[in-house]
């Protein structure tokens, strides 16, 4: 299969929508990372996502939708969900909600759970595509499972060329880390930090969130212990490089690459996956990457979550 690169024009968006309705896989831009999209109702199309990514079958997929009316057809909108939707949708927030029995989604999307993870992306190309396609779209990150998430069309092609039908090229992603995921099928609980800061969510809810529990049986994407892993070994909280390491700096700690010289967490988040790839290439076979400390606040939670998973022992 030859993977096509489609420009995000009105004709390109229409072509991508046709491909999705026909059961093909299309990588699409969102404000977080590129997603590997398929018709969430189509068993074969969803199975093809798992095959293309070599993704564990127990890791659910996020369903992307254009509006709240589409959400209500698939899931139960709790009062907390309605409050958070008003505050943060469209945007980089995923809500895990009770699944309606008549939702019509492939069970591969929910990995057999009675909940579904849903997001309304803010990227204008993604929104236009979802509106035009008129179908629920399952879309995990468009990369081989466990590898660095793609924030540009060329990243998608580097990992999935020949495995998917097309990439809809909407340029670089603005946020650069995946969405924050909350479980709302019980007391609001954080499943994965991401593009919306925990502090902002707690302010909107007027109550604290439950924090993550055992990651060995994830209810949502991104909860596997070893995830987002480059080929090189990763060491965290480094103040200088050791022999043979590529140092990725932050703030006053300069490196071969620097996530943000000014200590800006938004800039660091936008650079994270791109620099993970660059550092991995610089490190080479058998190499190592060292990351400077990043504060555990705001988007720093999401950055550190990704880095801890990248540094986790490999199975």
C-alpha cells in the first residue's frame, strides 16, 4: 500500500472523509498530535488501527466527534461532563463516559468496557473533516504503539508509511502532547495528564480529582507503564550529560537540544515529541538520552508522564 499525503484543502478534506467512510485509515491533524483515524463503527477498520500500530488489544481508543449532539448519541452526558464540555470543548480533553447500549460502536473501540473515551478536537481541519464525514472516528496517535507520538505529517510517514491509506497534512500540532483523560463513570478521576492542566479542571469542577491508580489494566489510552518510548535508553532529572548521552535541556540547563530555554511549559510540550525523535536519532543504536528536570505543574505533569513512560523498563 502506498500512503498518500493529502493537502488540507476543501477537496483534500472531502477526499479524506470519503476514505474514512469507505473503511480506510487516514492520519489526521489535531491540536494535540496526529491521530490515526478510522470509522469507529466498522470492526475491520478499527482492527486495522490495531494492526497498523501493533497496539495492545486491551488499550481502548478515543472517539473523535464534531459536537455535543453526536456525543449524546454514543454516551451518557453526566452533569460533570456537561460542565467540563462547556469549559474545555472543543479542546485537548477526553472524557470517559458511560456507553449507551445502542451506540453502535465497534467493541474493539472500547476494548470490551462499558465506557467510551470521547473528545471534540479544536483543530479546524479535524473539525471540518468530522463534520463532513458524519461518522464517529476512532483515532489513537498515528505512530507504532509505544513509540514517539507524531506532531507533524512527516512523523506519521516515518512510522506508518505503507500501512495506512493517507495522511491529511494540517501542519505542525500546536499543543504537542495528547489530551488529558478523565473518567466520569464514577467520581471524576484523572486517567492521563495532558493538554488541559489538572488545576484548571479542578477549578471548573470545584472539587479535586481522584489521581491515577494501577496502570497495569488501563481504562484509557496512554496508561501503559512503558509507552512513548524511543529506541535509546532514557534517564530523567539530569543536570549534565554523561559519556555518550544526548542531553535535552529545559530552562537554565542547556543541552544538545532544549525543550524551552525560557522554561515555558507550553513551548516545552509543543517541542517534546519532536525533540524525542531528534534526540533518538542523535543517540543512534545503543545510545542514551538524558532529560533535564521539568516542573511537575500544569503541562509539566503531562511532559513528565510521557518522559517516565519513555524511561520505564521495556517488556
